[in-house]
C-alpha cells in the first residue's frame, strides 16, 4: 500500500510541478529580469499557449493563455483554451471577444450580454453609431438595459445606460424632418427621466432632460430641470446656458444675454456656450 501512496505522491508532485512550469512560461514576459523563465526562448515559451485543453490547468491560468492568444491574434488557440473553462462570466466575455475578432457581431453581443460586460458592449454600440447605424445602436442599448435591469448589482450602470439611450433617441430624432421629431424626442425625454429617477443628483442627466423639454416646448419643466441641475452643481455651465436658451425661447433676449455673459466667464469654450451664442442671434431676430 505504501509504494502506491508514494507513487501517487510523486505523480501529484510532477503534475503540480508541471503546472507551475507551464504557468511560469505563460507569464514569461512579466517575469523579473534574471529569473530562470526569462532564459527560455520566447518561441518555446509561446508554445505554452497551445497546450492540450485536457491538461488539468487552473482556470485563471487558462484565462491568461486565452488572453495571450487573443493578443497575438491566434483565435484558434484562444478558442481551445476558452472551451476548457467552466461556464462563467469570464468565459462569456472571452467567447465574445473571439466572436468580435471573427466578425460575428451577433455572437459578440450575446457573449457580452451574458458576461454583463457593459464596457465592451458600449464600445460596440458606439461603433454602430459612428458607422451611422443608429437603429442598430439603439437595439443594442435597449438589450443592455434589459440585461442590467435583471442584475442585482447593476444599479450604478443602469442610470448611465438610460442616459445613453436618451442620447441615441435624440440622435434618431435628428434623422427625421423637424416636424416629425416629437415622438422620438418624447422617448428621449422618458429615458433621461428614467436616468434621473435612479440618479437624482446627476447634473448632466438633469441638463439633458431640460434641453429635451425645451425642444418639446415644455418651458416650465425645463426651467425646473435646469434649476435642479444648478442646485446640484452651481459651477455647471450647461445649466446656465440652459437658462439662456430658455430665455430666448420666452422672447427675453436681455435675460439670455445676461446668462451668456455668466457662462462666458465660466467656460467660453464649452459647446453649450458656443451654441447659446448662435441661439442668441436667432433670438434677436425673433425666430424663437
């Protein structure tokens, strides 16, 4: 019996030793100068990434191997290492990254949603929007919100997701003639209000709602939104320019100029300040 135990112990030591060697090789580039693993040629160390998935390697090491293979562009090796991982959010994220590299957008989105990876999904949404595919970006944003709503610990990400949905809906409104924008603008405003309900002291959500309320002619509500934004952050130049824009809409160019003067002192390069300068020109001509 004792020889069997000794043999098993030897095998265990060899396996553990093998795992340690493989771990060291996989992390060769991060090793300290002068350590033994730095003496191993990089080409040989790189073969650690292509280990048989049946080897009993710990999951963290497999994730390192998969990420290394992704970084080097070897998607087949990455896929083999990922397939050997247990089901987890990390596996879902890595699967999505491989799908994205292979141009499979649907699988990438599904994987990022399964992983609850708002950052990578947001990157795909921005890419769709920058490519002019606002409808596709909207669909992804809504899918992300649905997933976040089902997560217990997604409270910090959900208001931002609603805010970004509002921005996309606003962008969608600008794609149609001005006389047909109201339904899109109301959806955008509803999204901003959802963000505010979850994060009532977020100045930019309040400003966004105020600007959309201006677009819809809801001037009293816009004033309340800008007032709340100013109360939350008295240094908010966007709240001040919101008051200026509101004064223009109410045909009060003198008040608009006063708000613009304040905003110019705060930040003359702010986009909202430059926009108010242009708004004041139309205000003088009585076009509001």
